[in-house]
């Protein structure tokens, strides 16, 4: 039998009605495909809905999701390690002297890099500081002037063993004996001033001296207590810490330890170097060195 291949004849040779039906089917199919594409685009964000395309007027393309962002990791300050600088070498910026930690060889010790302060910084006793401490004090004084208008005074800086002997003797006489003097003046060989890294700071505005808490209540004293750390200075004998430091509150007495340690002390929430380093309190003198000394 002959096979029937008439269904394969070209479209042009098919009857008119059949060609018309085929054309309409093609058009309708195309319309349906376009409709489905638009619907899916609106749902999944492939095609932005009308009114959301940027036309050059700065309107955001609201249908476009913002790029994924990752949280920025917080920066945790590296804790200061006690072993970075010595706590027992008097030349170290972290040297810690108190009533249990005398200066080794104090009778003859003198820092090798003492230097004078610039002439524009009031220095009534002409005293010196170690080079790094002096530079830090100059920066502190300049910022204090810029931020508060105060002129800082370096009332007292480096004191030799002999000088401190005379100071302590004077306090012993005026305060009615060693027991009272020991709360306000260091014995020779136990003074931070002999390290060349301590300074008693006053100003030219407040009229305060070195006798009471007047300077601590002044605007300059308040500013120093809050900002001296920025230049490596710490308030060495804060209020209500005499059972730790051994001395009454001295709002004028600042010790240079460098910005890293000063910032660490501030951020720790502690107030004294003894507490920061985990050392025993030193309220009284002892003939024996502290057993936990490092």
C-alpha cells in the first residue's frame, strides 16, 4: 500500500483555512508566553515594576534588593602585658614605686636623660623631667591650653634623694611626726619624683596649691583627671585609694607611664597601677620587699 504523506506538504500548499488557524495559534502562544514572563518577572524581581526605573531624577530602583552586607568586626584593644616593660627597673616607664617597692640604689640613683622644660611652661622651681616625660608634658600643656585655655604649671618634677630627704623632714616637722607625714610625703628612696617621671601640676588660673583638694575641683584639675591619659599621664594618687597607694588624694600628682598603659588603666575601670598589675596594696612601709614583686 502507498503511504499517505499529504500531512507533510508545505504550509503554502495547505488550504487557506488551515493556514489561518495555524497563524492564530502561533500569535496566541506568543502572547501567553509573554504574559507568563512578565508575571514571573514582577514576582521574582527579574523585571522591575513600572514606576521604579531610574529616569535620571535620582529615584531609587526600589524593586532591586540592596547588596548583602557583612557586619564589621569590632576591634578589641590588645591588653597590656605586664612583661613588656619592667616594673622593678627605675629606668622603665612602667617602674612601680610605692611603700613596699623602693627605688633600687636610691641613695645614688639619678636618671640619665633628665632635661629642662621649654621656657614658655611655668616651672617655678626649675626642675627637670626625663626626656620622654618632658615631651609628653609639653604636649599635654599645649592641648590643655587649646581645649580649656588653662596654662599648666610644672610645680615640681625630678627630686634627688637628698632633695627628697629635706622635703620629708619638712613634712615630718610641720605635720607633727613621721606617722602623719607618711600619708602625704614619701620617704627618701620611695618617691616617684626621683624617677624623673612624676610631676606636680597646677595652673595659673585657679589659685589652688598643693595643700588640699582645691585643684581637683577646679576646671583644670577636672580636665586633667579625664584627659591626661591621652598623653601617657595617670593620676597616681586618686581619691579614696590611700589603702592601696599609701597616700592621701593628690589631684596634682601625675605619673608618666606612656599612652598604652595610661589608656589601659582608664579602660580597665581600675584607678591605681597596683590594681591594674594585680599587686598587693601598699598602705604602709615595710622592711621586707613585696613577695609578689615582678
